[in-house]
C-alpha cells in the first residue's frame, strides 16, 4: 500500500498537480485582473460587517473562522517544519508564491460556492464544489467523483495528521502515551461534531482568533529578539529557493515541491474544501463575490502570516536542519531554544487547539458529500461518524510518514477535480467580479439580484438570489 501511495503521489504531484496549480493561479489572477493585489485592502473592509447573518446561514466571520479552523492546523506548525526539513529554507519562498497566486483561486472557488448554494431541509444554506459541478457544469458524474474524494479526504484521512501531531506534541512535552491522547481526542471530537455546522462554527469563532493572535504575538516576540538576523534569513530563503546555496540547482525542484505541497495543505486554495464554509454563510455585502474576498483573506492570514511565523521561529533557532529533526518536534525544539522550556509547552497547546479545530471543521466539510454518495440517512451518518472518529484514533498512534502520504494523495485527487471545474466556470466568475466592482466604483454596497433569465442561464437555485433574499440590513 505504501509503495502504491508513494508512486501515485509521485505521478500526481510531480507531473500534474504542481503545474496545474500554478497555471490555475496565474489564469485566475489574469482573468480577475489581479484581484488579490488590486483589492488587497478591500479584503479587510469586507470584514467590518462580517458578523451580520440571518436564520439561514452563519455569518461571514463564522465562515472565515470555520475555514481557518480547517486551514490553521498542523500545516502551519508541522507542515512548515516538514517543508524546511526536506526542501530547505527555499521551500518557504514557494509557499509564499502558491499562497499569493492561490488567493485568486480561493476567490474563484468560494464565490462559486456561494453562488450555487441552496437550503437544506432545516432551512440552512449548503453548497460547495459538488453543487457547482452539478448545477453550473450540469455534470452529476463530476459532482459524484468530487464527493467521493471529499469523503475520503476530509471524512477519513485529513484528521489523521492533525491527531498525529497533537499526540506527538503531548508525548514530547509531557510523556503522554499517544493512545491515551487518541482516546481523549476521539471523545472530544464526537461531542463537538454531533452539534452540527452551527455548533462547529461557534466553536471555531471562539477558539481560532484567540489562538491565532497568541501564536502571532509569540512569533513576533521571537522575531524582535533576533531582528538583526532577519535580513540574512530572508536572503537565505531566496537563495535556497533558486538553488544558489550549497546544494546547488538540484534542490530547486525539491524546495518548490515541498513549498507548494505544504502550502496547499495549509491554505487549501483550490482544494475545494473552503467553498463549503463559504456557501454556508449569509454574506454581507449580499453578493457571492463578497465571500471570495473573505476567503482570500483566509489564505493570506494562514500562509503569508502564520506559516511565515513558524518559518522564522525555526530558521532563527539555530537548529541544524535535516530529516532527523522532523515534524512538530522541530517546531517545539526551535521555540524552546528561543524562549526556554515554556516554548515547547506553548506549541503543544497551540497544536492541540489548531489541530482540534481542524478536525471538527473537516467533519463539517465531509458532511456535504453524504447526499451525493447516498449516505444522507441514519445508517450512512452512523457509518460516517464511526469512520471519522476511527481515523482520529488511528492518526494518534500511526507514524507521521504514513498519514502524510495518505493525506497528500487525497488532497491531490480533490484538487485536480475542483481546479478543472472552476476553470470551466470562469465565465460566471468574470461576470460576478465585474458586477461587484461596478457597485464599488459607484460607491454602492454590492448586491447581487439574479433575474429569472440569469437563474435559468446559470442554473441557480430558484429565488436564492431574489430581491427579498438580498435585502440590505
């Protein structure tokens, strides 16, 4: 199985996914006229009224926190360490690159997720890639394929690396047996996920901002302690990215591969996961594109801010890089070198909250696959819950290499299907972006009201974007 997974990853990541992601990022950057750079400040202004909502959806702020709960996890603390260990400091540069161009991809998929949303039997908004594949592309086969990948990835595999990092961190810091940690995580996860999407959103809204700010403050403290070394660290990153350091040109490919792979795992731009959170929101301004701006901000904060914080902690620590120092233990050792023993404990606590919120957000994402794979019934949901919780326990006691390789494979399959779909829906994205910008240019609050002709042409859910449902409040 390991040989098969490694061979599949080599093919998908080495020859298909990395070029596809770069091409998609450049494509959407060009077609949306560099929206992530032109409207960089607007991403923040959209958040001013982000707590507005109604009885059908979560608020934009809750959608951001839910998406960050899934994004901000082991990828930020463990993934960066893995990237640097294998690809060297240059991997950080390529992580930045994929984040900056990936912001346009994130805008595209989140806007489409919001555009093609619908209400479930409880009156709550639901949507995501399977919905815009089914409605926008009129392709049930593609929707089913993505849903299978979503279920395997978020319902089974992606929580395993989170649980693994939490278990390893607590074992390293406190000597807690990984099996005990696995049992505790499984019980806690069951309590949260059984409350549904809104409970997960409220939990994320409380935890993510607090831990994000705390981690940012600690990293800023480390950077200020070593402010004189920052120029040489940045020079090292750029030289390593282009093979100008000791390892020569042979490291360029490794650095690029690790930076893009770990960057995607962290910020999820193009994977098709975040549109589920975006679709669940009642947006303000009441326009599909507003969720695109919200989720672009999520990519920026996740990778450009938090991943860079971890990179600086590691590179400023003086620890010799190599695969003998690997994963979350490297990040713990690095911070411990800088601030003393409490740094190791702080990372253990941070990875617990970041990793745990990621796990419960994974459940919310995977739940969207159930109607498409005919599991949206009592027995299907019980099977889903058992598999999801079982993988959390498995991840706690498995080796890091096993769970990372499986996660990479599931991530690659999901991303390829989703990127192809959003590429085929570029026309709708350009229409929405132009409509949003026309309101901004006039000084108006953007508001999207779909005519009956647009509903039919785009195959939208009837009345979901009616005048009544997009009232300015």
